[in-house]
C-alpha cells in the first residue's frame, strides 16, 4: 500500500463516520424537534444545509467537471418546490422530511465513494476548482467533512438538551 492509498482510505473512513453519525442523528430526532426553530434556524434545515455543501463541494473531486459551481446538479429526489435554494438560506421556514434527508445521506455516500475511489494523486493535489477556496481538492474533502461535523455537533447538542438523547460515536465507517 502507498501513502496515497492509505490517505484515501483514512479520509473515506472519517467522512463515512461523519455521515453515519449524521444519519443516526436524523433517525433519533423527533418530528417535533426536526421542525423546531432553534436560534433562528430550523433544526432539520441546518442538517440539510451541511449535507448540501458536502454534495456541492465534493464535485471538486470529479475530473470531468471543470466548473463545479456552475455544473452542480441537485440529487434527483430533492424537489425544487420544497428546496428553493434553501441551502443558501438556512433561516427559511421550509424543511425537507427526515426520510428525504436520510436518502440524501445515502446518495452522498455513494457519490463520494465513487469519486474518491477514482481520484488520482495528481487530481487531489490540484488547486480547488472553487476559486474562493484557497486549498487543494484533497483539503476540500477535509473541509467539507469538518463543516458537516460542526453542524452535526450543534444538532447533537440540541437533541441532547431538548430530548435527552445522545447519538453514539462512530469512529470509523465505510462509504
């Protein structure tokens, strides 16, 4: 095994663990908390926002996409009527159902697994295709994982204080 192969495996495992913890969080959340406005943001919408950007920024890994910000396609099961660019405005009153979010997590897992499997060292070491991100595509993967974990951690804290539920830690997982 090479360092590069080991690195991809480690990054894959940690991103998968973050997605799995988010999956468990969604399942544990009651319907009432899911649609509750907490500090100006609807609980479920915050998780959708974080997942949306994992989906969006993961396009940096696709060598066939030259302009990921202009070529982004939403997951096919997310209805535009229920998601009017809501990822950019997490204060919206619209929230996608828990079932849709669970489908979205599965979709993202499959997408990123495929992209990371095909990723070459050369592609990952290139500057991000997102002009506003001063990092390589490899670092973008860590960036999007941290963003998701930050919001999942916030949601976990609300779940614990509002419903006295705790999502167990996931140390490693597979995409």
